[in-house]
C-alpha cells in the first residue's frame, strides 16, 4: 500500500514539475547603435505605423544596446514596421537617408520581414540629431500641413509676395509619415494637387520630392543656402521653404 502511495506521489510530482517547466522562448532584438536612448514601437501594418495604432510590442533600446522581446510576438512571414525615436525626437529612424520607399517589398531601415530565423533588426538612424520629425511630423503625429505666407525671387532674394496674384500666392503642402504628400495649387479658378513621394535625404535639412516633372515643386527644407539670398538661418520647427515655379516660397505649418 505504501509503495502504491509513493508511486502515485512520485507520479504527481513529475506531472507538476513537467507542467511548471518553462519553454525557452527565442528573443528578438532591436539594436540601437546611437548615443541616444530610443523609444521603439513595432507595428504589423503600414496603416498602424502611420497612425500609431495597434502596436505589437513597445519598449526602449538604450544607447548602444538593444530592446529585446519574445519572438513569439511576431508571425513568421509577416512584415513589421519599426518606429524609433528619442524622447526629444532629435534622433529618429523616420528620416535616415535611405533611398527606399517604405511601401516597397523589401527590408528597409523602418521595415522588415520576420522569417523565423531573423534574430536582430538594426535601427537605421542618422548619426547626428535632426529636427526633421519635430518639424514635418510635429514630433509624433502622422503628418502636417503647410501654407505659403511669403515668397522671394530666387535670383536676387527680393520680396515678390505682394506682386503675386491670389492664385500665385496659394501654395499648400501636406506631408505624411508614409513618405508621401500633396502639393495644392490654383490653376484658373480651380484647385488641383500633385501627389509626391519623399526620396533620399539629400543632406539634412534638404528633402528631395518626387516627381518633379514641371519644376513646380523641387524641394522642401527649413533652411536654404543661396549666396545671392543669404537665407541661411538656424533650422526652424514651424516654418519651411519650397521652390515653386522658380520662386522661393516661405511656408508656415498650420498643424
């Protein structure tokens, strides 16, 4: 009888021990090689990435360290979008100098495919701080809107705003976190827009805008260097300049 009780007790211990044994869950790492601590959010779709919704996992990657989380949070074969930024938004992987567009079917500094074997994603971040996100995304928003408030002659920097018609003065630009935007203008009595995509970062703070078929919209930046104009002030957060129809337009952020 004692032997049966002992056998049952031993079997019960084994069952409890087996049930309590934890399976090792592989870790996935988001590596941060910058001098700033980075907030990291991982999303399963571009829509969620843009709007900051339905985050899959979030955490912090300390400077020259990594944010680790269970790989079981990710689905094998799934594409994931990584949003990383320092608390002051000076360091960010939103603008990083790569020539890829986030929607392409490839791994970029903001997008990766989890293969099941992948263990690490390295953050692509400019080595020096940039106020691009603070300016064009108003820190952590999904986009911004800008409207022209002044214009200068590109050749000599003279004031031309008050010599323009109402239609010529109207220029509005929207910028989205998904690397896309629209340029609104008036032709005749109607308002039209041109869709554009951000290309490579041409040396901060200059952003290339694609396409540039007619020269209507060439670039957008918050400083502009031209010896004839001497318009080389410190970077701003709520103002920008754009080359439109051969003139330099000053824009103010509306939201």
